[in-house]
């Protein structure tokens, strides 16, 4: 079977909205998607073909793992523990019942099996589910997105960890078949038992996920979580504490110039208010505080920075720029690097004054020294000490250990135990986005063969000439019968426009049926990813053999 372009809806564009990301603009130009409203996108026929091929690969890998397919509703009750956050979409039905749309179907999967899993004989279980997720977060171009999830239920930790490894291998095979490499990285996730999950990230310069990666030991984590090693103490020796006048000097840069110290000798003081009250937080002057690390370390997601000058004045008795730990009446937590400063410059908690020669533990009490700073390029890895790199990427999948919302079973000895669960999510739109970002050039998309919406485009230069159409249809039928997806470009357009569109939509092979080649009894071919050209006798068997040869060639 083949598709005629003249009867297919494939609207290509020369331009796309400037505010869209480069890969999104390419997806718009190539006729994969269209924006309906900000954050709402629909997939056009070409985009659906690409998604369907990715879905087929995922389904094959899930079947190989023994996952059983289920169907779950997109709506779930907006009750506590149903995986819905305040930022998710909520609605009320005619009976006053509240429902919501969230980024996962985990709570629905747990409810689905909850009444039927009672014994160790029922476990383990692995299900998979195709559906849609909803996420209203900064940086997400799609509020609603196609999602393929799997859910595992286990009697013991060993079984869960084994499935975790198997699922990661399956995702590795999915990405390899889509022409992508990846790294795994620890990322924050409040739905997980320990507050973090394992993300599958495709490194790309234009990605929106920042990952700290150690090229030595392979450790990788979201930039907001990455373990950072000690940078070592700044130069200097211990001194006596001394209060000095610093009129109008409120910044680290100003202190460096006024006192002749390095930024590493200055300590910045921040105030945070949370559910347990107010705390002071210290970091070195040349470092930045990472709030995600602070919230996780103190176990308080409600922590907010004090930004109001009057509030800061009431707590510390000093304005911003002069806050310091000496004499501060609230608990103080500090980044590990602060401990190593022999003689620090800190705020004097008095306008126009700073202390010099301050030493943590001697001049002010610290509740604990934690890893609280934001990682930078070249910082030492917290695992091995080698320099860390900051890479950008696209998060395409996530694996996390979750609670089973009170689900229990009886073990072999009749003891009641909690069911352990795992959630595995693959965002199909992100995977498609990563493929487009990885596989494109100045002319358009360069699809990997296995997920190309069409393997072959046949450009008929003069569709008004019966012989050209007749030859093209014979070739298209033969190629389609061999299992290839073929798009026959029989539009009344110029050859230049046909070549342009064929490269834009990225079919791995383009065949050209024109007067000159047919006069020689040939059809011309061009391979998309390297521009290799060939000519084949205009006979179905010869063209079939030649096209398959082009497709099977190793891709660089």
C-alpha cells in the first residue's frame, strides 16, 4: 500500500512562530503538530504516524517483559493520595464530585487491582497502559501529552529492584531503536518514596533539563540535586573576631573591593520561614544556594525565602546586605564549604557593619553542615572528586519507587505486609521531540528508519504525464507490498518544492521519477541522511532491491 500526497493532509510551512523552540518550530514546519492554544497541541496525520511507530516499539518491549496491557480513565477522583497536585486541572461533575487530570495514572492502577491482590501468590504483577498526562509546569510546551506507563506490584524489595533494572534495559532498547543514546540521572520527584526518581535523559545542547554529569565515575543528577565535593578552604589563617565599619557596602562584590578579600572568604546569610519556624542559611560568597537541596535536607517543602525588608529587620535586627550568623537568634544551617573558611567575613546584623575573622562553631553555632550549594561547571564530583560537567538534555522517561496506597497482602506465613510498587513513565511527545532535535539538519528532519512516518517519498516531476505516474505507481505498489511505507508525491508542484518538502519531512529515501531518467530506463534515488545518490533500472524488482540496500546501509 502507498499514500498519494494529493489525497493526504500534510501541510508544510516555510516558517514557524519565533517564540517556539527550534525543534518545536521544525515539528510545526514539517506538518507533525499544530498549536491549538498556548500549551495545547494537536498531532497531524504525519505526527500520528511517527507516534504510532514509537508506540509500537514501546509496546513490543513491554510485551517482551511480560507486561499486561490495561486501560485506565484519564479522570480520577480529586482525593488525597490520588496523585493530583494543586497545579493539576480539577473539575466538578453535576453531582458535585471533584475529579482531576494529573501527570500519571498510578493511583488509578492501584485502585484497579486493589480488591483482587490479597496473597503472595498474586505477586509480582506488571501492567502497561497507554494514555494522556497533564502537567501545568514552567518549561513544558504541552499541557496535555501522550504517555506510556507501566506499573509494577511486588511482594519484596528484591523483586522490585529486579523489575527496575529490566525496565531500564527495555527503555534502553526503545531509545536505541529510535536512534537515541541516553544517560540516567537522579531527579527530584515528590511522588517517589524517597523524593527522587531515575530519569532517562537524552543529552542535547538545546534541551531544557540541566544535568550535572561526572565523566569519570558516571554519576549524574539534576543540577538542583547533584552531590558536590568540597572545594577546599580559601587562603587565610584563623583570626580573632572583629566588627568593622562597612558603610553602604551591601554586596559580595563591594566587600571584596572594600576589604580586599576574595569572594570565597565572604559568607552570605539568608533567612527562610517554614512550618518549623525561621532558619538562617549560609553559603560562601562565590557560591549560590540551591533551594531544592535545602528543602529536601530540612524535610520542609513549605520553606520560603524572606524577601521583605521589614520581615528581615524584625527577625535579625538588620537590613539586607548586613545579615549575619553572629548573634542570630534562629537555628542556622550552612553549606559544607562554610566550615572550611578559617576567617570569614559575615554580616554584623547592624546596618553599616560586618564581622571579619568569623569562624563557624567558634563565633556562631551551626545546627549542621549540609550540601546546599548549586553545582557549577568544574565543581568536584561528590562521589569521586573529578570535575563535573553541566549538560542540557531532554527528559524522556522516569522510573520511581512509589507507595501502593495501603495495599497489603498475606505472605507465605500469613503475615500481612504492604505491597511495594514501581511506576515507569515514558513521555512519547518528549521522545519524539528528542528524535527531531537529534536527527535534523538545515533542510529538515532526518528520521531513523524504524520510526520514519514514510520510508520512501516518490517525487513525480510531471504528474500530468501518464507514463511518469504509471511508473511511480508500479514502484510504490512494489515497495509498499514489501513492508515499506511509501508517499507518492503526485501534487501539481514544481520539482524544487517537491524536493524541499521531501527533505523537510525527512523520509530516509527519495525516489525521483522524471523524463530524463526514464528516457534512460532508470529511476534516481537519494538517501536522506548522507545524500548518497544512486540510479536503478525502472523495474519494480530492481528498485525494490536498490531501496532496501540504501535503507540497510550503516548510518554514521
